[in-house]
């Protein structure tokens, strides 16, 4: 039996956006963002730049870690009224190292249909240029700053898969030193400002890069060889 019109809910579209180069947006993403009546954005100012580029006039509303509870309720009410909603992060795929999965969970609990509009991801972009095995990998997002950091590093040191981390430019050098301390001397790749004008991919060893002195800028993704890969290289 078909659902009565009054009981139909809107659809939640999880839309990936460019991680830097605005030309990387997909046609389907543009069409979806243009068609929905409302976009939930992590930072409306950043999303507005993309919308202006493609002449998208859809209304924006903020959704971040500070207002996720209140706004989450509002967005679910919006969807329950039968209106569609698009969810975007600052850049890349929503839900990766941001609070957006909370809204997806709430939508599922409310029997709202959720659709993925896939696209760019800094995680996958860094892996593809790293030259390290990517058939299996472990992604840990941002390491804890203090509590739990040592335990996390100890656990990751035994990880045999390629390890991928996000880091801020002001903490990357400390993280490289900590990685060298716990992981030993492994191959590491630092992908900075991917797809942007000053894109840079640095390949080396943890020993070398942990003592390097430089000023880091922009978004940073770190890819480290797994313990098993390091052992194989040493045996060879």
C-alpha cells in the first residue's frame, strides 16, 4: 500500500564537495544542491563560496559540533514535513572527522531515506598519491591531543595496514616526532593542500621528517607505512 501524501518524509542527501579545487565538484552534487530547498552546512561561509561558483541559490543553515543537537531536531522536523535536505561539510565527504554522522543517525531513526552523493575525499586522495599499499588501511582521523594519545600511538604502532591521519599545520611537527618515537623509522607521506594551488606531497622517513624544521601551512594528511610493510622491506 502506498504511503499517504501527508506521511511522506523528505530525503536526506549526504553530498561530498571539493577538498580544495572547486572544479572537482560532480555534476550530480551541483544538481542536488540546486534542487533541495535547504542545505545543512558545517560552515555556511565556506559553502557559500562553492554555491556562488555554480550559481546555486539554495538557502543555507549551519550544522556543526556546537549546535548539532538543536539543529539536528530542526532538520529532522524539516524532513518529516516532506522537504528534502542536503548535508555538506567544509570540504570532502561529510561524516569523516566531523559531527555529520549524528544527523544521518537521527534521520535513520526517524525513518528518513538517506542517499549518498559521493565525491572528493582528502583521505582517499592522499592514499592514491602516497605509493603505499592501499588495499587495506586504517584511518584514525585526528590523534587525541593529550588524554589517550599515548595509548592510541602504542596501538597504531602494531598496525600492519597503512595508517592515515589528519593533522593541523601547527601540530604536525609534534605528531611526526611522536610517530617516530612509537613507530620507529618508517616510510611516511605528508600530503598538504591537496588539489589546491600550493599542493605538496612530501615522501620520506619518520626519522628524517621528525627533525625537519619548517613552517607548515594548510590542511595536512599523513600516510604511514604499516608495521608489516616495514618488516617486509627490512627482510628484502
